[in-house]
């Protein structure tokens, strides 16, 4: 499973994509709190590639 998160730094809205092993993409619109960047670091998220995120978002992968 792969989890990709996009965060708008101005209003802290964003999108979470969960990609299953079989390639199914689940999209969730999210509203984050100001601690989101610390939370992502604690959960060991790594900075991703915007192109990869958008390919999954548009179901092109």
C-alpha cells in the first residue's frame, strides 16, 4: 500500500490518496491542522514527487 498526501500550505486543505496493492486509488479530501508537517514527519512520510501524485490522482498509473 502507498499513501500520498498533498497539502496546500496556505489554507491547510489537501488530498490523501491511498493506492492498494492491486492499483485501486482511494481519494479523500482532507482539512489538516497546523501540526500536519510534524505529524507527517513522525509517521515517517517522505517528500514525494508532484508528478507521481498527479498521475495517481488522474488514474493514469
